[in-house]
C-alpha cells in the first residue's frame, strides 16, 4: 500500500513575506508536513475554503490534521470575548469546523493540534477557558512541560508514560464536548489531550508535536489512516 494522504489545515494571513514578495498567503509552518512525512504519510495543505466543500475535500483524504493557530472566536461557544483573547479568524473557524464535522461524519482519522484540539471540543458543544498562565515560555518561544496520560485512553496506548512536550498556548478546554473524554493532563490540571471513544480514530493534543521529535501520536494517526 502507498503512503496515506493526510490533509493539514493552514493559516490564512493578510501579509506574509518571502523573497521579494509581501502578499496575502495561505501558509503552514514546515514542522507540520515534516511531522506527517516522518511518520510515514503524504502531506497535503488544506487552506480555508467554502465550508460546504469540506466533505468533498475529506472524502479524498485518508486522515486530517487541524493545525494550531489563532484563538477560536468565543461566539462559536456562546461566550463573551475576554480582553486577553486574540483577534478572530472567521475563515479558519468556519472551514476547520467543517473539516472536523466532515471527518467525524465519515469516520476519517482526525488529529487536532493546539487550536485544532480546542476546535474539536467546540465542534461537539464544548467550551474553552480563554486564558491560562504558565503554558507560554515567552512571546514566540515554545516552552516544555510534562503531560501525563490517562490510563486506558487512546493517547495512553500511544504514549504510556509521562513526558515533556513542546507547548505554546494560553487557552484550554473547559467544559468537554459531547462524547469526548480527557486522555492527558498537565501538572496544573490543564486538559492536554481529548479523544472520542467509539469513533474511527479521533484525538486532540494541546501541545505542538510538530515542534518536537516524538512521532508516536502522528504515527498513530498515519497507522489509522492506512
């Protein structure tokens, strides 16, 4: 069998610079495709598009990764905006929520990373904490902290021991979405991984595996996608 095709959602930035150009760009930090490739998959970028097209996009894929990025609009989970919540990204919110729903409906293996995990929770009716301290080392600098798996979870089957992970986030899961279970915690109790039992393969992690060298989570996705 060939390598499974894994779609990864992208940023949509009004201004990005490369070479002599400074233009609007759909972009993805290189760590994401490299992670998929190192885990045995082929990576395809999924820039924001018309949400009704998400099902057609997912139908051509073997797996989906919803990448990290800006804060989810609190209106998506019925909350008022906190002064510490960042600017909304409506195109990404709409497109990635549609990708998540399409993956869930079709049984396509799904991994949410950081923002992607938060959107998975919101897609299933959950809410977010709009600010937590201690999970950002400095502006633009990834930190590390320990994550402990919940025994018996999908995540624990992939990573059975506590380990340090690359982290950069200031929001987190609050009320769990329907059917979701917590599968890992940080030392301070922050929810660090969630999963959807009974589904094909659905996992969200709050940290950034694309900034580390541990391939076990993404190998789990690629294995399910195969």
